[in-house]
C-alpha cells in the first residue's frame, strides 16, 4: 500500500475498530544510537533503534525489517540489519503491551550484552558482526514493511525507502533519497554519549535532537541507562526587560518539532483595571507525555493566538527551579516552582499529566477580544508538547475557558 493510501486510511482505522486485528504502521523511529562510550560502558557494538507507537494496537511488528542506507563515501547502497523481526516462527501480534505511546527496541550485539550495559532486555536483537551496524556519522535508518495490517513474510524490495514505515537520515547523508526529501538531521547517533531522539510525531521527518539515551523496552516500559549522562549543551539567549537583562537557557527545536497531546483545560483570566488579577491554568492528560530533563536544560511555556488581540508570550522556565518527582533511577516526573515569576508552578508526569499555573501582571494574554483558538507549546528539556484549544467560552475582558480538546494534527 502506498504512503498516500495509508494516510487516507488513518481516519478509518482510528474511527472504526476491527476486532481481532491490529497494525504496525502508526508508529515512528523514536531513538537511534550507534555505540556507547561514556566512561562507564565502552562498546561500539552496542546499538539500538527504539520505536514509538502513535496509537494503541500497533503491535503487529513481527516480520518487519530494520535497514540502514549508507552515504556514497561509505559505499552507498543498503544493508538489512533485521530481516525478519521476531523470526520466521513469530506470530502477530508479538508485543504484549500495545498502548498508545508505548515503546520497544531492537538492539545489538545480543540480549545479554545489552542487558549488562543498560539494565534492560531488548525486545529484539541482531548481531552486528561482519559490519551489520548503524553508521555512526552518516547514514539513514529505516524500519517497517509495506502494507497496513500484517507484514507477514513475503518478497518486497528492501532497497526502496518508500516500503518502510519511517526513515531518519543524518549527518552529510547523500545516499538513496529519504522518502519525503527532507534534509538529513545534522546531529548523529554516534559518538557514544547521546542518542538521536525524536521530538515530534511525523514519519520521515528530521525533527530529531541529541539527547541522553533512554532505551525503553516492552511490555513494562522499563527505561534503561548506560550510566551518568549530562545532556548536550543548549543554546542561550539574552532576554531584555525594562529594568534588567537576564540570560535564559533554552533548547532549540526544529520547525514543527514536538508531540501533539490532548488539552484537558485552558483557563485564561484577565481584569482590565487590575493586572495582578490575571491568571492562567493549563491541564493536559495524555499517555504520549514523555519526560525530558528540565533540571539541566530548563523549559518554556508559550501561549499563542492570531485571533482576538493576537498575543504571543513565551515564559522561560529556568533549570534551577525544576526538581525531579520520585527517587533517583525511578523519576516519575518533574516539578517547577517560582514564587516570583508569572508561571508559579508546572508539573509534568510521564504518560500521565502536564499542569501549569500562572498569576499576576507578568502574564501576557489580553482578553479584550475572543482569542479562540489558542495554541500552547510546553518544553521540558529536549521534549516539546503542543496543544490546541478551540470552541471555548469567552467573556470579554474577563476570561476564556476551553476544555477537552483533541491533539492537533501537528505542532506549529
């Protein structure tokens, strides 16, 4: 089935459940890492590709393929790393946990080595003996199979990137073209410290950034670690106010990068005569929420609308105001508190909830006219989420309230 046909089939697959059937194509390559060398573990053979499900029931992954395409300088062409995920005898569905937002990994060189290095057992493995590995500095990784329901073993052309569910090209890649023709990601999965980590949800995108590796296995969704990791250095910008200047640490995201999530509630309050009465309340509950570490890179909250008074305000969430929720090695989320800032508190918990509360004259929204719809962008470390609130109740000069909005198609 062509990618266009698959895209047209998405609404039907989502709206009309078919008992006893599942799929595998509503998913993306979430992380790629080629080699580990962080002072604790040093092994170029330890590699992995993590897949993230974008909908529930994407568990028919047995018999798919994992393939790499090489740069011209490295000989070009392609090499299949995993020709038959799960093996010829595997029966679909072959993932016990098929939850929306669930992850699973394919890793090398074998299960025992990967377990010893990361603390988790990979779902599937391949041996990278004989050069069957992920290129560290330049290449393209593709995973999947043609079709939309069951990739049962059958002949299909592994050299055609259009036959896969998702591909990510990186470095100075100049080999077989990426399906959508997007430029390769400048960062790479090699170097031994960071993985190439997706911050969006569009297939065949280049919305990846370097991040501390977080391989996650199915079914328990246990996250592995290769030891201590300091997140990559973010960009810094200087923000000027009327009375002072301050340097705010932020993380750069490619255009359109981010995970769309459902918006549970957005409340904006204003008072034409008392700016101190302004308020903001945001609640989002979604299993797709994944943690980025804001204690190192900080975060930000942006409130945008082109309707009404057309406001666009970004609130930096400094790294020093974030604290982890849970014990070391079992962090469930992060909490931000700032008694002096316009954003007083933010809570983000993995696969559960994101909340933010703001008060005071430092809030930038105005409500002289109806702002509907309103876009929210929340960033924590290398993770970015977007919500779109529409159809809300509006009282001029006083409040805007929107509830229970689905995830937007993509982040702006």
